[in-house]
C-alpha cells in the first residue's frame, strides 16, 4: 500500500484491511471485487490484484509460508527485485539490502558518485563483510531505508548531525554529486463519451482498449482523433488528469439516453457497491454538475 502512496493516506486503509483479513488464508479466500472495493481511492490497483494473487499462490503452493530464496520469491505475482530483497531481509533476516531510491541515494552520497554510475550488486558483494557483520539484517534493511528518508533526505540532508559525516565524501566535497531524476512525461488526449439518464446514472463497461484502464469500469473512451463523429454528443468539459507519468487531456461529452449498448450497465453517479477507480470517479464529478 505504501508504494507511491503517503503514509497518512494509507493508515485507514491498512487498518480496515488487516481488521478484515487477519490471516493470509482469509485474504486468499477473498476475490478481486472485494479487494478492489477496499482499495478504492488508493490508486495503482495492480498492487491490490497482485497481493490477492500472491496470497492465493502462497497458500496453495507454499503451505502459507513465504519462500526464503530470492528466485522463488521473484516468481510470486508482483514481486520484483526490490520487494524480494526487502522480504528476504525483513522477514527472513537474510544479509541483503532493499535498494529503493532512498538507499541508493545514501550510498551515492557517501561515495559522492552518481547513482547511475554505481554497480550496486558489485558494491554490496565487495563490502558484504562490513555491511552484514551483525545478525541484525532485518533491522539493517529497515534502518537504511529510514536513514535515507529521514536523515539523508533528498533535499537538505541533515549532515551536521549525521553520524557518518566523518567518512561521507558528499559532506566533505566541494563538488557534491547530484542525482537528477527526470520523469519522462507523456501527454495524451482522450475523448470520453458518457451515456446518462434522468435517474442520475451513467453507463459503464470494462471493454475499453486503453491499456492502463483495461478491466476498469469506464464510459466509452477513445484517443482523440478528428475523424471521430461527435455530433450526436454534447460537449461538457475538458480537464487534465495525471496517472503515473501520463498527463491526460480529457474532453467529456454526454448524451441523455435510456438505450445503451449491450456491454454497458447503469451505475449510480452517487454511490456504488462496486469498485469504481478514481479516474472514473472524476468523470462522475464532472457529469454530476449536469443535475
Ligand atoms: S553526511 Fe549528509 S550526505 Fe553524508 S550520509 Fe550523512 S546525511 Fe547523507
């Protein structure tokens, strides 16, 4: 839940989630509909789907035990390099590091070398005697992440009170390393066509062709294209929406109609039992201004 989401946003979700699913087995018996509803509002819904799939696999194939080998962990849904190392360290106390952005920055500063010029695998291997010289590997994994987030922060690191400033090359150097992270932002234009009715309902379906919105309930959505016939639709509003590195320029069109294509179903603009992603909820808010 904490990947890409702030702690204060996550806390109520986490509390609800752990209250409902007290064991791995109870989570594995759930279904996507239920999990997505509980995740509603957190975004990055692939995480929720992977968590559910992962719990099922752990219960069915691994007797509810988390594997303690990197290769086995990486076979689980949604578990990549970073997460598998974090799990090995935090759960199994294995000598490893979870290299997130914070940890990489700490090493980069201590050495005063740009992150992208550091071969982290080699660095860890060469220094394993020093890095893992206690049996508190789990604490070390956690401590390094916290150190990067709270002390050696992205901006204004607290060097004067840092216990490493005696040996830190960044602190001593007049030419301090900079790690610029440029996000490649893509702009896309979409037209969204909403069937609505007088009961404050909107027609949604899961059959759109937009890769990052596949499997989500959506009105009809198309990449903007001059050749699309829009004369039957009324223009409502244009607005911007960001999803990850995508900047979306959206135009909403609407039509009051009681007839909808067979793949669509009516949903209330106000409250739904079914999971509705944030992207669709923003459309709801725009369309609600018509009533
Ligand atoms: S001295 Fe400053 S730059 Fe070096 S590790 Fe400490 S906080 Fe980071």
